[in-house]
C-alpha cells in the first residue's frame, strides 16, 4: 500500500539563549490512507513538536530548524514554500489543536471561521460555504446550528468549542487529520463523545488520523498502530493489540503498569516510572531512558539503540527488550 505520509529522520532543534534544545531526534514513520495512528508519551516527549514540524508551524521567534524529509502526497513538505504550505494546511492536511479557546479567534463569529477555509481552498461562494458550515455544525452535534453559527467562541462550552474546531478541521475533506490532545481539558463524558465523533467522521469520510496524546488508555478503542515517544525519539511502534499485550520497551511497560487493569483477578497497585525525563538541552549519551530504566545494562549508558524488529510490524529501540509478562 502506498503511504500517505512518510516521515524520514525528522530532527528539530531550537536555539535558545541557554543552549540548543534537542526537541525531535531523528524520527521516522509512515501513515497509510484511512488508518489511525496514535503517538503517545509524557509531556516533553516531543509529540507536539513533531506535529508542528510536520505542519511547518514552528514559531519563527524560536529559531527552530527542522531537517530530514516529510513526504505527503509525493511532496516533501520541508522543501515547499510558505505559500505552498498554506495551500496544503486546512485542505488535504488539517489539524485540531489541544486548546480550542486559543485555536479559535475570539473576535470572529464561528460562521466566519468556518467559511474562510472553504472559500479559499474549495472555491465555494459565500452562500455555498455558509450552507456547508451549517451541515458541518450539524454533523459534529452542535444543536440549533442556524443560530449558533452567529455566536462567538466564548459563547460555547469547552466540549462544544472542540466540536467547532473539529468541524473546521474536516471542512475541506482532508486526507489526514492531526488531533493534538483534543480531549485533554474535557471531562471524561465529553472526552468519550469527542473520541466517538472523530471515529465516526473518520469512517464516514475515509480520512487517516494522527492522534497525539499522553493517555495510552485513550487509544485502546480506535488506534490501528501506536508510536511511543520518549525524549524526542520513537522508542517503540506496533499494532495496537501487540503493543498492549507484548510491549518490549521498558518505557512502554512502565506506561502500561501505571494504568489500572480491569482484567486483573486481584486489585493491583499502580506503578510509577521513577525519575525524570532528560534535559533536552543537555542530551544524554547512550539511551535517553537509561537513568530511569529498571533493566539498564552498561551498554545503555554508551550506545543509543536504534529501532529493531521484534515481530510483525513491531520495532523497539532497546538493547534489552524485556518481556512484559
């Protein structure tokens, strides 16, 4: 199958007054049409920075430099001009951000924000774009769309704002939707509704999805494959069930042991991962997880492992590759 997105050795560095920050460190992966990929890792693992690098949305003031290749529909996004990227963002490649209140313009009505992309990318007239906007609001579950389309973002609840942000993301029928922790600030009930909504829309539209989260349990119901990130690297990738039942990287095992198990015969104490992530301004020699790893060997302090196959479409960057059971 031909890949939709092919990321090769993506590396992102930030130059700060205090030194160079190693935000993303040579990640490579593919996304195929129609599939759902989950990227999981704790805060600071590089998930969002990788997504912002792919979208070319890194702030200019950060003095960020990205290298490698990001192939999307046979074009390397890192080599396109900003004008060419604007034609791709919001059309065939769209994003739903974590904080809908900051992602939406507070001084523009929802109608203006929904129709702008459709008139630009799809060439719709104002009347056709408004009709399509009403259909989108109805599709994402906004009641009384005819009146609500005239409201401002602050007039919506958090869950409703996120639905509006999703409507904006799918307005131009993208081939890939990137969702950057879209349920983080929402309560559990609303989280489930947003997950079900994106699953339904994805199936209906046939688009691929890249879901970024720190919550490994959230991905259990809908991801096809999962990439685990730590210190700007992908340390393990596998199909969903294989990653949950046969994780082989100590960090993935630690993440799973920190989740409650519903299938356990006896109540089990949740286990924390000791220590702290490395300082990305002073990137450690060897494996970046070595200082926190219960399986560490001497080699881990000197050599950074590369991703190696341990099964069908299952790769791990670890010298030990311990068993979960």
